[in-house]
């Protein structure tokens, strides 16, 4: 994951008026795309348990 892609994500998020929940879901999707769908790696990057990640994805 690159710093430039993080900046782009943040810029896009700031332009849209997201709720915190929407922002969280969009960020999870962003990280998932950066690691080519690897959910274990996504959970590791986010600092959350895989079960928590699965729960958050289930609510989409």
C-alpha cells in the first residue's frame, strides 16, 4: 500500500460527506483492494481481529 493511494482515499472521503460508519466501510474496501482481497492481511493492517472484519463486511 502506498502513501499516495492513502492520500487519494482521504481526499475522496473528505469531498463526500460520509458518516463514520460509511467512512469505515469505504476504508475497509480500500484496504481490501490494496491487498487483493486478502482478508487476513486486511485485518492485520487495520489492527482488528479477522472475526471483527468479517462482521463489519457482513453488514454491508
